[in-house]
């Protein structure tokens, strides 16, 4: 038997419970992992609270991230005893995820934990840090360099935003952070932001083409915010888009793309190839100041998962939430 958070749905509605499960209940997979830590991401919050139709089958164990030790394996690249990380691949949505003490998974989804990172640090980074790194890599591939001008980071107090600021700062970029919580300005400056703006300046409908302000951007918000970011980029600028906290819509025009040569770079962290995942995690290990992780991180046990998920969706959580699944 092992402990897990399970989302159930019946005629009375959807609910998330902390419960005990038998190992035989685990879904199919060629690797059994003994989980050390998981996380609470925005998507997990939506799944647990039922605020959006994230879960595709019930019952479901949420948790799109996990780190742990291979306990049983028939996969050639996942020997017993290896520490492994999982991000994405529909885990926590269509396949049981990391908010449990055990997980059975496909070995192709797993990558080795870098030696320079502890299990706890890996989940302090999690999908948020991994996605932020993919966004930085997308801008680099586009040719964006620090001397081109400011980089705007939207949703700056969230997990992706916090890591994007830390990574860009380490690489020498000047960063403008957009946030709905001006009281957190000191935190954002500590991470490396040089300028703080109120998200209200971007979240309302705006003109299709606006004053050129930033050379590039990382956006986790979507909707009017992303439209205004595109409209405010300098000529030949680029925005790496990876989220939809404000909405899935994009009420924009083609003006920034055809009159300024702006590029919109979509970043999908869920199904990236293994080689790209390993590269991203290797760079995270090399670039991140692990001492900064404590600034971004709150740790909870399984008993506080549902309560914290509600706070997360309510915009009351800063940075990252680590879940120690064994307490």
C-alpha cells in the first residue's frame, strides 16, 4: 500500500482525496518509481480544484512532475537504483502522476537526475524551471542576445516567470518584470529584474501596434497580455509563449508580424524529445544559483495539497510549491 492524492468524479461532482492505494492499482508502464518529491503547478491546481477540464480520465492521481528512484524496470535506459525526473507527457492528466509515493511510467518519459542537483532541488525547479529554460533556449535559437535590449517577463511572480528572470539575469540580459503583485517587487529584483511594471498595463485590450519597448519576451499569460506584448516588441523581436493564465484566446492583429517582423515562438514543454530535455536540465544545473531556490519555494506535505491547490488558483502563491509525498 502507498499514499496518494486521487481525483474522483461521480454524479455529485469532482473531488480530490488523500487516500491509500494498492500497488496493483497503478497503470501500465515499464518502470516503477519510488517517488521522493512532486510539485504543485498551475495545471495541477486546475485539476485538483476542477476549475478547468484538465483531467481526461477518472480516477486520476495528479502531479505533472516527480523525482524518485527506479524500483523495478524492464527499460534498458532506466536501471534499478537510478534517480530519475519526469515532466509532462500527459502525466497527471491522462496517466497517473507524481502526487503519490509510487508511480508506474514509461521509461521513455524519464531522464536521469543531473548529479549536480538533489531530488528536492529538482522539484523546486520542476516543470516551471524546465519550461523557463526551454523558453530561453527558444529565444537563443532565434538569435536574441543580451545587447539587443530589454526582455519582458510576464507572470513574473509565478513559477515560470521567477525562473525566467533568474536564468536571463545569469545570462546577462536586462529584464522588465510584469506582475499583478507590486508588493513583490523586492523579490523580483532579488531574482534579477531591473524594472517592474503593473500587469494592468498589458492585460486590457490595446492597439494592434504600439510603441516599441522590448527586444524580446517570455509570456506565460496569453490573451490580451500576449497580444499587447507582440504589439510592443521592437522590430525583429520575438516572444516565447508557454502559458495561458489569462486565457487561451489571442485577440491580436497581424500588424506586429508583417510590419515589424515580430516572431511568436510557441514552447510546448509536455512532449519534448529526450535529448532536448537532457540539454535543458543540464543547463539548469549549470546556470541556476541553487541558493535562490529557497526564495522561490514553499514545501508542504500531502495533507496540505488540496488546500494549497486552491490558494494557487486564487493567485495567492509565489513561486514554487514542492510536495514531500512521504510526509
